[in-house]
C-alpha cells in the first residue's frame, strides 16, 4: 500500500482534480492525502484576519469571493445533476458555517476551525468525483486519527492505533482519501500541523499504516539541484538521503516540509517526489541509502540577520558561548548558522522579533555588529570531511562574491555560506555552473 499526497497546486482547479482522480484510481488500495486547493488556506487566513479585527464586511467579501470560486469548480467538475447537487450543497454548508463566525466572538480556536475547511472541501470534492466515476472510495476523516500532544507534536502511538482502526473499518474500498494538515489536539479540538503540514500528514500516516512508499505529488519534477525560479537549466535530483532532503527543505526548497520526512525516515519508508503534470517521470526518491562522493543540490534562504559579538576577554573565558546562546534562548530565537574565532562569534537568525532586546543583552559581553538582508546559501551532498575537493570547489565558485560566514563540518551533508541577499541569484548561478555544469 502507498500513501500518495497531492499538494494544493495539484488539486488547484477542476481539471487538475480530474487528472489526480485518474492518476489515483489507476491502482487499488492506496491512501490519498490532499491539501486544500491552492490559495484556499491563504484566503482562510485572510478571512480570519478580518474576523480578528472585527471587520465583518471584509470577511463577507472574502468569503463570497472564495465561495464563488468553489461554485465554479463544482460546475466544471461534475457531469451529473446528482453529484453537482451533492457537491454544491456540501460547499454551501461549509461557507454558511464560515459565515456564521462573523456573528460570534473570534479567537485562536475559531481560526483553526476555519483553516481546516480547505482540506475538508478538497477531499469531499474529490470523493464525490470518484463516486460519480463509480470508484468505491472511502473518505476517512483525519480528525478521527491525526492528533498532536500538549507540545504540538504528533502523537505517533495514538495516530497508529486510530489510523489503523479507521483504515480497517473501511477495508475493501478501492481507494481511501483523507485530509492533510488537519488534526485534533489533546483537548479534542480541531487543530493543524502548521502551514505546509500536509506532507507531514502523509509521512505520519505512511509510518502509522506501514506503507511501502510515501509519494509527494507536486507541480514540478522532483527536488531540483537548484532553485528553478532563479537558475535556468536545473535538473531534478533522482536520489537524496533523508538528511540531504531535510537540509534542503529547511533551506528554501519549499517542495518538502523539513520535519515532515522524519516519521518516514524512522520507519525506513522511502519517500518519492513525483510530478502531477508528468506522472511517468521518475521524480526524486528519498531514503536512507547514502550515495558517496556526490553533490546533490543548492538551496537558499533569504532575510537572514547576522550578529557578531567580539570580545577580547572571550579567549580565556569558558562559558562565554553558553552566555551568548542563553540570550537567544531566553527570547526563543533559534540560531541557524554559527562561526567562532578566539575573539568573537557570529551567528545568524531569521526571526528578528526580539532583535533589539537581544542586541541590548549581548552588549554586556562584547561589541555587537549586525548585518541585515543576508542570505544563507547551502550546498547539499556527501560532504564527509574525508572527501577532498568539494568544499574548495564550492568556495572557489563564490570567489567574486563577498562571503560573510562559512559553515562546514556541522553535518556530513552540507556547507553553508552567508552572502548578501542581493548576491543570492549570482551565488546560486555561480555554484550551479561550477558544481553541476562544468563537469557534467
Ligand atoms: P504544493 O502545491 O505541492 O504544496 P508547494 O507550495 O509546497 O507546492 O511548493 C512547491 C514549489 O517549491 C514548487 O512549485 C517549486 O517552484 C518550488 N521550489 C523551490 N525550490 C525548489 C527546489 N530546489 N526543488 C524543487 N522545487 C523547488
Ligand atoms: N493547506 C495547508 C497550507 O496551505 C497545508 C498544505 O498545503 O500542506 O499550508
Ligand atoms: Mg506544500
């Protein structure tokens, strides 16, 4: 059995829903996880924004616009009056429900309920369409088995027990369809796995049900060796180690949620990234098999802030780094890159909400300098330190670009450079040329 997840772009229009339906009904017994149609979750966030700000007019306008889009999708998707009516009535019910929040007090819990509607609609539309085609489909409610604990982390045991029960209760169906992203919290209230969380659902569900493979279907051909929006002629990488995929997911290759592959990795289930627009293309396979001596991909993350703390007293002071890190910790600000010397330390952060307080506190320990609008460029592949030449090739490629920090040796899978945001495209292209083209 496979778990197949389709992202928002893959179900973004009536035609795309039809294509996905053809694709998933070609093989029996698989579990299909769907995101909301593209743009829907963003619009639901926008509606919630109006409701928080007690602006019912803004909310009504936005709700009506979204409802009209769904009426159009329903009109295009179904061919029989029976299913047009069923789907239209379901969609109307959802939008009446969303509208009812314009008349009540609005808070975090209400927002979560609103955000859950995108995946509920997409899975219902898909299930109705499959039924209309005569497919024996079981629509499983993710709210029955996806659950997070008090820390907001998935409760793997609960998910395993309840997902297995839901799957077995529907045994014999041709296909099982369920929602990505949405779940319940320990209080039993509707919650979610954070934005982009449908991949996480797929990975958790694959591990819970012991799937043979987890497929993440999107609108491009697998994980590319560079950002296809910036560098032309990028190629899909056919194979990645789980750690390489995690590095890339974090560093801007938006195709995979960074933590999402962990459950699959622990359960040793391969994850495949496939292209809805070209289903027979091989895509990218991610598993635990290392591939010695190859550089796989380059990714970038912008809007990074670098902070340098220089202290001549640091040289002999044990505990200096602890004090520095504690300051970041006390403001719950994660550090991404770190470089140290005997007299100073540079770190980067992307969450600058407490920058002012952090700088203030750091000044107790040394002279503080801040560089804004920086970008981490991360080269991923087999960077085992005993391999020779890779780090120098990457560094050499950036010889004309000012580099603020270099981080190497933190993992066996990456070397990262900090450059100015404005040099990002130039750096990505230079690395692409030297790592993937010159010796290709
Ligand atoms: P989905 O609709 O599947 O949820 P996402 O919103 O998660 O899609 O985004 C996937 C997008 O990430 C792709 O369309 C692609 O443009 C972009 N992307 C950025 N960097 C990379 C990369 N290195 N490899 C593949 N895709 C990338
Ligand atoms: N629909 C949700 C989002 O847009 C979850 C997902 O698509 O993965 O964030
Ligand atoms: Mg996504």
